[in-house]
């Protein structure tokens, strides 16, 4: 009940109804008495009809999971971090994140065509609504003018870093830094390279796939292919493959054409780099950095 009182004070419009799922945390006499005392219509979703909560589940994916991630948090510290994050993200979504609203649906030739309104922020949508009073609109405009977007982003990043540190048990993610807003703004232009600070959205660097999963089908004929490439450098991999099929019928099925095309393309890339960087010690031309299957390729020139 205390949480509902806090939410109702933050809403710019009065609460007319509460619709919940079938959890016992909501379906009880306490909540029913609260709604009756506040003249609030209390309804619940139908059992086994998950589409009744479509709007709720949509916001969980579009707002909550994008800010928090998919980890489970427990404890007072995590609860405080979530509360601070929700307070900052609420202002961001309502004042700085435009959204579409479905205006109407039209059925044409068996297909449904949807028409949407112009994307605007929830705050602007309330300001343009005729049923909202002038006092509420004035409070919303004052709140919008008092928000510093950089300071808001700084607060969101700090709380996300705190949650990422709590979710990562191996201490590979550092906790929230105590940097000031000025320090945060100095490297603001580079934050997009790091991605989100949540552990679930951090992409670990992938190693180059340099090993083979299958035996090389062109291992025995690769020296002959290199000689053909040396005599006719402009020949295509498809022409080389057709020549192999003519000389050795039944040994190379049509499905191996793509493999030969990748081999020839990688070989030509190495040859081109060798010509460009001739006489220069470039580390990328080493055997370790060579493409798959090219460690036995002689440099022809």
C-alpha cells in the first residue's frame, strides 16, 4: 500500500483503475480494500490469458530489461540500486524517449494496415491532451526544464554499473566509479564504443576462427590450383572448380564450390597484401595471422 501511495503521488494524472495479474500478492483483501477506499476500479487478468497483460509485458521488455538486464537481484543493496535506477530511467523515458501510438487499423485485401501517430514523448503527449488540466501541464513543463540530460545519463550509468558489479560474482566487472559529472562528460564521446555497462549486454572479444572443423578437400590438388592461378591470374574460382571436375570426375561434388571460392579469395588477399607491403615488416602477414588453410601456400611472384 505504501508503494502504491508513492506511485500515485508521482503520477501527473489521477489513478482510475488498477489491473493486476493473478498473483496472490495482488489478489487479496488488503488491495481490494485499498482500491475501494480510494474509489479505484480493481480488475484482474483472466486465468491462462497472457495477452490480457500485453501492455505490461511490452514495457517490461522495452523499458525494464533494457535498463536492468535479465539477472536476478536480491538484498538491500540491489534494491536500493534498482530504486535509484528506476527513478532516473522514469524521467528519461517520459521526457526524452519518443514512442509510437497506434491510431487505427485498416483491413485491406485480407491484410491489416496500421496507422500510427507521430512519435512524441509521453510528457508531450500529456501536454497535448485536452483532458489534462492546466495545473498538471504547468508542473510537467517545470519538471522538464529542471532536468539535466547529462546528469540524468550519469546517474543511470552509475546505477547500472552497481547492478553489473552485483550480478558478476567473479569480480570481473568493476563497481560504479566515484567520478564527477565533469569527468563523466570528458569521455562521454567514447562510451558508445564500450556499449552498455550491464554485464548481460557486454560483448566479449571473439577469437579468430583459424582451425579447420573438416578435412580440406583441396589439400592434394592445391599445388595444381596455384600453378593454374599463376598462369592465368584472372581465372575465377568457378572456372577452376569446373576444371577440377573435368580432370577428376566424381571427386569434387558441386557443394564444394563455395569452399574453393573462399580459399581462392583468401589467397588473393594474401597476395595483394604482399604486393602492397613489399619490403615492410608487417605483423599481419605472419603465418599465425594467415587465413584458414593458407599456412602451406607458397608466395608466388
